[in-house]
């Protein structure tokens, strides 16, 4: 008998310190697809949904496509948005006689207006609707904050093992294969999670240089080689989400003989604690970044500058202006900067058209404490509706829509302006506006780590800036946690 398998996605990385609520419009602005809309968008892409679908086709399962919802990192998910997406998944899971299994693309760091554990609340509702016998498989970003409820109500949890995240399809296929084995009665997996008293650690999950994340992944791989162990996920956590279980953790999926396994997982947790202060990236000031760019940037081998403190991929507004102002003041040539979130300026560029000479006030509009708008005169060099397909390696083939977008040149600086918030982790954020980043002397991006997927290979040097001008800054002292468990490193413990 053909097995019916529901496929759905409900993602959000919630920065609870953001002023921007995550409502249904926020999902519509980035990714909100239903039913038969899903397959044409994701087939052939490097995404979890494609990974689920490919395994389902290989095994001749009947796919029940539900909803795929993903909003840019921002503030708490509204109750209305949560109930809408959660309700649709539960409804589809119970319609037509129900399903034999469920595959979910989640993030792991969702906080909603009514719950600090978005994923756990969703999984609880699903489990209550379908009962204990229907296996549920979940993929997670390695920056998830894993709760006991998430482990309790899911049968299989598998997280990314790369940062930048280039293994989404692979991880989803692994999860789907385990759920297939569960449906066939070959395995009966159970999950549990262990976490140290830490808010930050594991070098933020970086896998682009030797460090604690790669060492922890190697320990997980060794444990997975043992009989009865199906998956071990190393989670770096997401500190801007104010919720009790924020921080690094280890998720185990295996057979029911758990006592010995718990001890081995706890050894990995001990390693995470012992390496808590290790970092492979030196954060610097904007001043140092400009000096480095002046000394070493050259055409065809650019210095790449990443704005860590205002990373839209972690909930940053994408419109802080400290780095932008410094680039304007520097007088450097062959500099590109993107993507700046500024719908007002993007609209002005569209109204003026290509070639229009304008005076704009760029950025600094969401929260002026992170820098006032930069007053700048220049020329519109390109406009776009903001739609393009990512070239990869991250999320290859996935559609993006920045909304009305423009390239604006002032002296030797060209700024990419978008109407929606995105971190820049793909060359198409520049190429879609006729800018070749490889040909520049300086490439500045709003991103913390994902930019390396596209720009590391071309860079003569990479500089990561954090001078406190944004809500994704590593300076935790500016955050007023209220729901986080305490005491915890580094706020209370050394």
C-alpha cells in the first residue's frame, strides 16, 4: 500500500530584541507556498524541501504537500501567523484519512508572541492530532535552540553540519531515509537533548576553519558509527532568541537503549563547555576594516568586509549606517556595498530611473540609534524588481525577491538598495543589478558568516566588523534577557 507522507516547512530564526514583528506579510514577502505551488518552486534546488521530495519519489511515497513558510529573521512571530501555518499543517496531516509520516523543515529558534518554543508547540499540536504511531522527522538549522519538547514529540531530528549552510538537501535526504526506515519497522528511534549552561559557544557553529565546531562534529560522527545510533546533531544555538533553552546543545537520535548513550553525549557536552571561549574569527572595528581595505584591496582580488553587528540573517535590520558612512568618507574606488534595506530610497531610484542623479538619505530608518541616514549624492545605475534565483552554493536555485531594488553610485562606491531584508550570501545580490563583485577592490556585505559561501574564494582578505552598531552584535550586555535560564555563560559564568 502506498505510503502517504506530508511535507511542510515552517521556519523562523527569531531575534526577540528586534522591533520588527514577524507577521503573515513577513512570510509572504519571502516564502509562503501552499499545496501544489510547492513542487515547482523547490524541485532541483539545494533545499530541504527538495531533499524530502527526492527521497519520497525514490521510495514511491505519495507526497502530501502542505505549506512552506519562511520569513527573514526578525522579531517574535505573531500569534495570527503562527496559528495560520501551524493550523494548515495539522489540518493537512489529518485530512483524507491521515498520513503515514510527516517531514518538517524547521529552524529551531522560533519564538512567538504566545510561546517561547515555537517548534515544540507546533510538534506538540501535531503529535496530539496524529497520535504516537505516525513518525515525525525534522530538519533544523544548526543555530537552533533545542527544547525537551522538540525532542519529545519528534522521532527524528537532523541538523545542518555546515556553516555556511550548504548541505540542506543532504540533511533532508538523511532525515527522510530515517523516517522511511521507521515506517518500515526497521528502526524505532527516540530523541533526547543535552545542553551545557551556555548561551554562546562552539565558535558560533563556524565550519570554515579548524575549531570546536568541527571537533564536536567529528565526535558526533564517531558516535554515529556505533550500532543503534542514527543521528547526532551538534547545535551552536542562537543567542538573540530570549527563551529558556537558548544556546548550544547536542541532539541524539537512536534506539531505546539510552543510558550508555547519554554518557557519551554528555562527554560531547563537556567538550563544548571546555571550548566555550574559543573563536576562529577576530572581530574588528570599522576603522581597522577601512585601513585594511585601503592597504590591500585591489581590482579582481577584493577585500571582503562583513558587517557582523547588523546581519539580517540573525535579525539585524540591514540599515545601520556606520560602515556605509565610513566607506563614503574613505574615498576608496571600486567599492560595492550590499544589501542595504531602505524601501524609501529604492522607490526613489525607481521613480528616477536609470541615469537619474539624486540626493538620498540612505539607511538609518528602523532604529536611528544604530546610526543616522547617510546623505549622499549620486546616480542610479540599475533598477530591478528584486527577483532572481540564487546561484549557490547555498540554496542553489531557490527564488529570492528583494522587492524593488536599485544600484546607486556615488564616487567610487556603489550601494545595492533593497526593499526587503536579506543578508548577502550569494553573488546574485550584486549580479542581479549588473555588478560583478569579482571585479571590485572592496566588497562590503551585511552578513556574519554565510557570505563566505560566495565570497571567500575571491577575497584577498576577509574582515569581520563588529563595533556594536546593530542588534546582532556580539556585545551581549546590551540585551535585557527575561526568559533565559540563569546562571549561564557568559553572562553569569566564566
